[in-house]
C-alpha cells in the first residue's frame, strides 16, 4: 500500500515540475482557472460543466504527455536529429488539436451566455 501512495507523490511531482518549467502548461492552468470562474459567473448547466472539465482535462493531459515526449526525445537524441524533431512536432500538434477542441467547445458554451449579457 505504501508503494501505491508513493506513486501519487511521483505524479504530483511531475505536475509540479511541468508547472515550474513549462510556460505553456502555466498558461493552460490559468486558462482553466478562468474557464471555471466564468462557468460559475454564468451559471452553466451540469452538462456544460462536464464539457468544460473534459476540455480542461484533455488539454492538460496533452500538454503533460507532450512534455514527457520532449524530455524523452532530448534524452535519447541530445543532438539534432530530423526524426526527433518530427516526434516533438507531432506531440505538440496533439496539444494544438486539444486546444482547438477546447476553444470551439468553450465558444459554444460561453459565447451565447456572454452575448445575452450584452
């Protein structure tokens, strides 16, 4: 059981390291916090909350996996390597896809409510 709980510590260390070293992760955390605040302010429905939380989770997971791929790529290929660069580009592309999905979903949820306030 001790090993099980130690695993949580390693996971939190990884998240903390990403927050300390990765600007994009910090930007995404701030965006997530703003989305949650906006959700409370606009009184979004439970179904809309599910979409907001799913998007936040997808973007943060994609960024964490991208960071892991970049670290691993740098470890196995410290010098310039065209294929290693492609691996990093594809990994970054996954983050971009998740961000676009979040932007579209957020627009569908928040824009009508914001326009109604105006």
